[in-house]
């Protein structure tokens, strides 16, 4: 354990986030996502919901401010009428850590899978909400004078 780091952040996840460079992406995958078959590097965070994990990650993880959208959501399949209240929770969490009003890009399901295959890592969570997958693009920590 370390002071100031959420107990939701495992040593493995902390190591992965430290290894990532500017522009690298990390996927927070819901429980239905094919994480093991897609991931180059798989981090298990089973049992943890994504909103709480996202909040803990964003306390440590700089987002890329040099792109239009610093986060990616898997868009709903056309015709799917499922509600996605988790997206609003993500927006609230992102807003509490950044000044971004519209941080999200929405990507078609299979295009999302292809992008996830290229991600630095996939974090498999226990999140049960549908369309809860999110990709974060790492930014830089700006040196203060």
C-alpha cells in the first residue's frame, strides 16, 4: 500500500500506467468485453466497477490535451434501445478531473474492438452496465517552473 493511491489501483495497474507514454491508450473494459482475446497486456480488476476505477485512475493519469477527444466510448449498435446512464457518470468524473466539456468520441462496436487491440493495455473489470467500455489516451505532465 502507498499513501495517496487508491486501493483500487493494483500494483500491476500502477506499473502499466507508469510504463505508458504520451499517446498510448488504455481500455477499461466491462465484464462482457472480450478482454483476454483482445489485450496485448491484460490487467485483471475483476469485481471493480468502472466509474470508481476511472475516478481513481484519473487522480494519477494525465489525459492527452493535444487531441480533440481524450476518451473513446463504444457506441450503441444501431437499433439498440438500451439506456446508457453510465456515460453521464463518466462525463461527471471526467469533468471533476479536467476542464473538458466534450471528452468523448463514439466509435462503432467493431471499430472499437480494433482500436482496443492496438491499446497498450486492457483492464478487465466487473462492470455490468452495457456499453461501459472506455478508452483513455495518455497525455503528458507539464513541468511547472
